[in-house]
């Protein structure tokens, strides 16, 4: 529905308690989320470290030493006449670099934009994890449905084989007819092991998404009957989609960071100003270190430097920053186009899934009725075994088509929620609170 917002826990719309429990377990234990949260904290700590450059730095030092005067030189010894003496120096140094041309502020701006990008990388990791869990659950349900359909086909083929064997005893069919039905049964039975293997692999992947070892397989199991399609599907306008997708927001923040780096490069080509203040005391005894004006010293200094020649280094760094911005802008545009395409593909897939499921259900009903009629005719001797094989094959294909069409609807519905951003802006769980705290701890 146009303009319908997406809930933060969008997977609950499938109305499966087992799926809800599994997603919450993945959020709590999968290691990708703590890694992304740590990366976000690191990015913000880099911002705070960068903000320190706006303020003076103050250092304090104390340097005691034991010395001996060279009495054979022209330099006189200490006033006491003793060539051995101690010297203590205590000083405080203040260093300040004024941000005259805004280079430091642009550097901080770049760090903030990088932190914002990392924030949306965390949201993308959250969305990817939850989407993968839902997709894995749907795939497991699909495989269980295919296994059940194959087992039903095996049962149907076995019943057909029993009919032919009775007719063989009555002399109504040849042995070759029975052998052909046995081959069809064996072929149907051979389809089960690959499906069971795929199911085991899918269970292992689902266990890994929960942050567990393969031996810690979850108790939850899924089939298509346990899932429900959402009653209403959201559809966002393109402008809204740009605000919702974490990958688009991350690309936008990366472009912002690249823009700020141009300002840093420009400021580095302009004069650099430094102010220094140094003060303290020096004495041959600790008691007199700050005793009087004779032991005190101080220095105030200013410095201006301007690069005169660097073989074009700073110029090319500026051009490199401008090229990086052009790259980030192109990547942002590419991300937006891919996002819109992703949503359009999901919507078209859902439309196609509805038609495919309707057609597959009709085909299954027709194939089931045809198989039943053919089986009764075979018992009466009205048709030969070839008609039975044809009816069984049609029924087999129809059963698998229904299962796959149902699974596709669930998978493509989950893909639509992922394509629309997953509703991270409406999430109010503990993970969301941690994200907000990491984004602005102050």
C-alpha cells in the first residue's frame, strides 16, 4: 500500500512465533552486529579525538639531572667550588594551532560523516542478518514442502505399481509395463536424498546465523503452512526510499566525508599558524625550584609557515581529494539507481508470484483429478501403463510447482521489506538503543 510505513520488526508480519524467536536469537548472538557496533564506537572516538585539535594542548614536564663540570676547561665551576651538582627543571608547555582557514573543522566534519556512514553500515548489517534468517527459514520450509511432495509422489507411484502387479498376475499387462513403473518409482525415490542434503545444509546455515556451532541446531522448524503472508505490503515513493535504505544513507555520508576532505586539502595549501607558550623553573636544589624570580623562565612564540615549493605535492593531494569526491558522488548515484531497481524487481516478482501460484494451484487440481481418473481406468483395463506414467509425471511437476510458487511468494515478500530498508527507523528494541547510544554517547 502506498505510503504504508514499515514496522521495525517487519518479520512479525509473517505471523510465525517460531520465526520471531529465531530472528531474536540471531540478533542476540550473531557476531556481525557486535563487530559493526564496535566499528561505530571506534568511528565516534575518532571524531572526539579530532575535536581535540580545536583546543590548546598543555604538557607538563619535570627533568632532574646529576652533573659534573669539566674543571680543566675554561668554564668555571659552581659557586660552591664543587664540580658536582644537581639540576632540576620543571616546565609547562602550551601549544595551540589556530584553525584560521578551517582545515581542522573540515577534518572533523569528515570524521563525523564517516561515523554517520558507519552508523548506517550497522543498520545494513542488522537488516542483512534479519533478512538472511527469514530467507533461510523460507528456504527450509520450501525444502520440507518439496520433500513432502516427493514422498507423496513415491506413494502414488507405489500404488500404481501395485495395480500393475495385480494386472500382471491376471495377464492384463506385460512384464515390461511393470518394469517401467518400477523405474518411475525408483526415479522418484532418487529425488529424496538430494533434497534431504539441501535441507541439512540449510539447517547448518540457519544455525550459523544464530551464532552457534553446527552441533547446536535450533529446535524451531519451518514449513509453508506455518507462515502467513502480510495482509498489506508497503510501497514507498522514490524520494522516501532514498531516506530509508541504509546503503543509500551510508553512500551519502561517504560523499559528505569526501567533500570535507577537499576543504582539508585546500587549507593545507594555505599558511599554517602555531602559538607556543613555555614557562617553568630551574634550580640546583629542589627547595629553590620555585623560590624566587631568579629560577623562573618563560617563552612566548608565534610561528607562521607557508609551503613555497613541494614539487606540486599539496596541489596533487587536493586534486586527489576532488577525484575521491567525484568517485563518491558517482557511487552514491549508482547506489540510488540500484536501490530503485531492487524495489522495482521485488514488486514485479510479487506480481508474477501471485499469477504463478494461481496457475500452479489450478494445474495441481487438474493433474490430481487426471491421475485419479487414469488410475481407475487402469484398474478397469481401459488404458495402458503409459497413460499412468504420463499422469504421474504431470502430477509430480504440478506438486513441485505449487511448493516452489508458495516459497517464492514468501521469499520475494521478505526481499521487498529488505529492499525498502527494513523499517530500522521504527525499531525500538535494545539493539536500536545501543545504536543511538553509540551514535551520540554524550
